[in-house]
């Protein structure tokens, strides 16, 4: 592994998290050679658990890269975690606001500076009933087309067994296997030189999501549904828990009979 410049906050995260991951997970990693060890690169991965940024980050770190995630802005306001992610140089995303473009600009600058920028193209935990990747957002493709940097799809599975989506209860025993598989960079050459229209971005993003899903099919040994899940078409919100816990009903008092 090549030597990397690593700041104090990033070093602290590695010191704390790497031993914990080694202790609590088993790892089945494939395709690490598809992730370049130097130069600007963009990675995309599916989102199945609040734990998977750490299991995914572990894979990327062991390849010799320091992933810079695009994370929702609310994380940066948390007392301890917020200070950690800010200090480690992660990129805040201001969802559906006038500041939303700032994350895109920061990602472009980072990639051009030779860094590894990691996207969750779904933008949230998957709402697909089978936990397959949903319809993707176009941000990663836009950065790839603007910078010319490789766009590497990396599928992951198993983190949802440790912490299910939207759950607060960890399942650490028995140790769960985390599968991570990196594929070859997405070939976007046919889009090079074209005007970056909505149609071009949608087509390129669809290709990216197809390749990411194909990697996950190999890991799971299953076939994804032919129609990719779209939260809006499915009648659910794009962000937040789609199945909030229903308030408990008050128990009826028994009659005196």
C-alpha cells in the first residue's frame, strides 16, 4: 500500500474503526484491482445500512485510497460525528436546497486534485422491497463526464445483517460476512463530447446503475427485478424512513363485568 497523506481526524477514524471492523465482520472482497491506486476517481455503491459507509470505506482504504463521501448535511451537525466527518474532509450535501450545487462543485475539485470521491447514487437507503439498487441520481455521472476520471461501480452486501435499515439495534453475533465487489470503470466514452443534456445524464446513469446491479446479482446469486424501483412512482418519499413506526394505541379499559 502506498503512503498517503492522512489528517488527524481521518487517522483517528481509522484507529477507532478499523480494529472494530476486523473484530466484528468477516470479509469477502473482490475486484479491488479495478480501483486505481492513484489519480482522481469516482466510486458509486448501493446503500443498504447506516453501517455500510464504514464497511465500504474499509474496502477502499485497504486499496490505498481515502474515500471522501458525499453525506447529508444533517450528519455534519451531530455533536461528535459531525466534528469527525468535517475533520476528515467529507462533503456535505444540502438536499433539494439552493446550496445543493455546492456538493457537486466540491466533488469536481476533489477529483481534479487526485482524490477518491464516493457517491451513493440512490441518495438514500434503498426502498426497494428486495433491497436492490433503486433509480440513481445523476451526480456521479456528471462529475465523471466533466473531469474524465474513471467511474468505478462497487456493490456491497451484508452490512444490513449487522444493522438493518432504519434500525437502532445492532446484530454483532454471530459475525456477519460483508461482501464487496468492484467492477471495471463504467465505459462512458460514447457520451464524451456530447452536450450534457438531461437525456444524456439519464442514459449514462442508467448504464451505471445496471452495472452496479449486475455486480450485486453476482454477490447475491439472484436476479434483480426487471423494473428498477423508483420511490416517487412507488408512492413513497425519497428521503426518511418510508415505514415510520405507528403510534401505539391506548389500551381499552376492561369493563367491570
